[in-house]
């Protein structure tokens, strides 16, 4: 029954997605179709509605709309230029200074805004003119911009990690946030190293002359207000001063005050930001609610146990099982957004890895790191296409450079997968694990 239910869910889901049905409706319909072999239609529909309501009624879900609003306020608040200047002052001496700056600024802005596509659009636009003046290859610039943008999704505050916390049954958000720093910075470092190597080959040099400490000081002072958001919110959550939900509300107030002080947010623009945030939040929260139907169907039909038995039937080696999971997630990530993929694969794979003693925090960061790669891989790859559009180039010209970035990012994925301390070191040091 479990294998048959899983087959029905996958087939119906793929067919509906191919027909262009929104992901939330596709998940709900596929789940109800699978359960109809066990319960009558009226019972399935009523229970599905109840599970959706229960899934959307969790207090911790409030953090997601607040962080989305805070990110949108930051996007409009004039933050990107200050972060670009700060990273340029810090890393501008390296070969391919603008490529390095793009990668570093994407990590910071992506963390603050909570959106890889927003980071690629904002930061990419900031460095594009300089890259054109210095004769950088537009395709290389687009590849660098797109490849580095998702790194910020791992660095807190991260809606993806909050979603995983809910899907995993309440994994500590504070531990996930603290554990996300090193994997996120590792992703950014991989992109920086590739950028430096290609820049050396092409002869792109850094800023000439001695290191300018005065300029670094000025740029740091200008960037501190934006960077302080991460320190205040995450520091408060980790220290237990407030919860993730309370921290998200504080982030909104902080971002609003910052935008007003920078004179980039008006009454009209604030209203537009609120409307856009409400629409985005509605989609995300509804998706989480509908995915609760999927979780109920999986539990009722014992799909996770069947998948676990199937994988363990192939091998009992945790190294091989993690490799198989990574391949499945990489393939799924090319077709699905991060949030629905987290909601689908967490209940499937988490029970399996826990049998090998893998901590939910470690698996969560492995999962999110893996699925974030889907942001920069066709055919979905929204972040990659934003970067290509900003760079005014084509996919065909960009992909040869992307292959180098894919290789480096995948090496980072293997490190996150098989070196648990990359994810667990900081939470353990803070006593959260």
C-alpha cells in the first residue's frame, strides 16, 4: 500500500506540474488521490481541510511573513550599495575584484533580504557598470552573480530553515540558524575561489595600490546598520532573549526604521511593500498548510517506513545512503522550489538518517544546501535567469562558466554532508545541541 501510494503521489504530482497547476494545488490533489484507495472521498476531503487548517495555525509560522516583510523592506531600503562598498573595500585587492565583491555582497544581502533572486538583481545591478567599464566578460559576471546568490539563503535569518524546522517536527530554529553560518559562508567561499582562479586566467586584476584602511573604516561604518540586523536578531534568538517569531517582528521594525533613515521608503512604497509581502506570505503559508495533508497521507500509509526499508535494502552504509539522497535531492531541486521540496522530502528522509545517528540540524542544513542548488540549475533556476537578465547575456554563454561554479558548490555539498562539524560546530559550542 505504501509503495502504491507513493507511486500515485509522484505520478499525479508530476502530471499536474507539467500541466502548469500551482505547486500547492498539485500537492493537495496528489495527496488526496493517494488516500482515496483507503478512505472515502468525503472523509478524505474533510480530513484534508482539517489538516490544512492545522498546518497553517502554528504560531511559529508567524515568523515567515515577518521575515518576508523585513526582507522586502531591506530590498527597498538602500542596503545593497552599502554592502557592495563594504565588501569591495575588504576584498577588492584580490584578482577579479568585482567578481569577488559580487560573491561576498550576495552572501550578505541574501542573508538580510532572504531572497536569492533579490540578491542577484540588487547586487548584480550595482557591480554591472564597473564590470562593463573594466572589460569583464558579461557571461562570467552573470555566472558569478547567479552562483553566489543562494549562499545567503543558508545564512540566517532563513525562511528555508524555519520551514524545515516545522516540517521536521520542531527542530530548534536557534540551532539551525547558528548552524547555517558556516555552510553559507562555505558556499560563498567556493564561489570566491572560482572567481579568483578564472580572473587570474583572464588577467582581471584587483584594485591597484596599497590596502586602504581608511576607506575600509568608512565603508564599514556605513554598512554596520545593515549588518547589525543579523547580529541583533540572531544574537537575541540564540541568547534566548526572544523567540524566532519575536525576532522576526523586531527585524521588521529595525528594517523600517533603517529604510526611513536612509530616505528610501515612503508611505506609498511602504504600502506597496506590505501588499507584496502579504501576497508572498499567503502563498508560502498556504503551501505549508496544504503540505500538511501530504504529511498525514505519508504517515497514514507508512510511506517513510517503506522508503526507509527500500534504501536500507540496497545498502546499510550511511555514506552511500547519504549520496543516494543527495542525488535524488539534486534532481528534484532542478524542477521544484526550495520550500515545497523541503516539505516533501523532510518526512521521507529524516527518519532514515536518524537511524544512523545523524542529527536533524545536520540533515536540515544538508537538505537546504542541496535544494538551494536548484535555484541556479535549469529548467527552473529562477536565480540563474535573473542573473542572466541583469547581465544582459544568454544561457548558452553563461553555462560554460557555471560548470566551474557547480563543481565547487558540489564539493561544498560533500563537505557539509560528510563533515558534520561544519553544521554542528557552532550549535554545539553554544550549547544548543
